[in-house]
């Protein structure tokens, strides 16, 4: 399983306002996650995850392939995405299309097979300006499909990354995100589960995509203390992990 903290560290190092080294981040991502990747923004009025000339490609490990894919390919795989997942819910090609169907697909024969693109996964987040930030991942046929554990961890990272960027590549102020007052929805959620004020503040930071180490630094607490608070939050909400906690939160505010 890949090291989530290493991805956080790379994002902070590579994507600061001073450097904006997206190429370096793409290479770090590939090394840590053992996967090719492309990350891009789409106009907010797009109903499907498609690529066209209006998209902004932020980073990729294979620019030539992605540019060709922009021009020829992804619309041909629209039926993979017919169920249109919720934001921050990764989905794999193998969840929607069998290996046999994929091998016989026209775009596979035309473009993807020759480039050893076999396993696919997509996850997207909605940026503060309403633009979807899309992470498109792929591996070769002799590699492993994306596991459930990898799906969970890439969700946590994508939630974190969405707090760092907006569609024009300008970073969001980390301190403002962490220090911002919890929303009314988070406060109501805290009241429902009898969370303390500190736990509500930590929950708010988690929902904004901040790592435990970032929260510890901002609140001037030890990493162990923040982790202890998170375990208390999970216990009070009767969930096993952070992903289930988020699912419970979003389910509650939709009711």
C-alpha cells in the first residue's frame, strides 16, 4: 500500500506558490502510487467526465498519450461513467466493463492497447469555484488493478489536493482553510453525535482535506493528540475509518 503522507509531502513541496512544479509532482505521484496519471479541470457545466479543448491539463506522466486521448478517446468510454459517481467516489474501469469488453472496444484497439493502458480509475473533486478537478489513472495489463484500499486512500488524497488548487492553478491559503470556522452543516453534525468543540474543528479540517499532521501544526497539538481525537470522533459516530465518517456526514446533510 502506498504512503499517503509522501503524497501530501510532495503536494506541499511541488505545488507551493513559489514552485508550481506540476511535472515534478506527476513523477512523484507515479513513483509513490505505481501508476500513470493525468490531472485536469473541466468546465463546471459538463455533465460527464470528458476531455476537450477547453480542459486544462495540470499534470501527467505521459503528455503525448493524454494529448492524443484528449483528441480521440475519452468520449468513446462514456458508457463506463453512465452511473456518474458522486464527487470523491473513485471508480474503476473493471467496476463497469469487463476485460473482454475493454479489449474489443474501438478506442482500446485504436489507442490504448498499443500504449499498455489496461486498468483505469477516475476520481474527481469539486473545487471552490465549481470546477471539477479530475484525476485519471492507468496501469498496464501485466500490473495490478486498483484495490479497494487504494481507492480509499486516493479519495483522502484527492480531497486534500482539492484544497490546494483552483482551476487556474493558484493555491488556496492552507491556514485559512484549517482555521476557518466550521460550517453550519458540520456544527449540526457535531451536535447530533455530541462532538466537543475541538472535535468539530478537527472534523471540519478533515472534511477540507487536511492531513492529521497539518491539523496538529495549525492547532499546536501533537500528532498523537490529533489522532486520539480522530479516534474519539470515529467512536462517537460509530464508524470504522475516515472514509466512512465522510460518507456519514454527506449522507446526513443530504437528508
